[in-house]
């Protein structure tokens, strides 16, 4: 019995003393954004789309079309306000000062009054009711 235990022990030492073979552990990410294989991109995208609960709203393409008359009106309003701002700046900082009073340009009613901080311009859009106050400081 002692001999068999001794032989098993010797056999165990011989087998354990042999060189153990192993390989290096290398981590390779799946996601191409983190250095993984670029061929995994489509699989990951499809997997994410299948799991997604989000439903995209489908809108008809006609909602992107604009009315030419509304565009014309908006363009005209921008031009009127641009012209007004050029006149105000030229008169305020030019040779002659901009006079106070009330002016009407199309749908816009403009009131100019001198204020503590400078020239106060109150602009009222009579069509929509929108209003804006602009203060031009004294220099």
C-alpha cells in the first residue's frame, strides 16, 4: 500500500513539474467605437433598433412646404424693420437727431421718445399685436 501511494506521489510530481502551457489573455471589444472590429457595427445597430421602443412619427412631406405669400410678407416686414433701423441709427448718430413722435410703416406703429438711458423706440405690430421696445443709449 505504501508503495502505491509512493508511486502516485512520484507520478504527481513528474506530471506537475512539466511545463504548463497557456496562452495570453487578450480582450477584444465588440463595439467598433471602443476599438472592436468594424464589421460588428451593423449587427450592433440592428440589435439596438430591434430592442428600441421609440416609434418615429411619420409626417407627410407637404408640411415642409411654405406658403409663398407668407414668405413675401415676412420678407417685406424684415425689409421695413431693416430700413427703419438704418434710418434710426443714421439720424441718432448722424448730423441730425431723430425726432420724437409716432410713425406708421405698413402694419407697424412706431413710437419714439427720449428716455433716461437714451432714445426709446416702441414698435407695435398692429396685425399680430406683437410689441418690441428698443433703447439706443446716448454717447
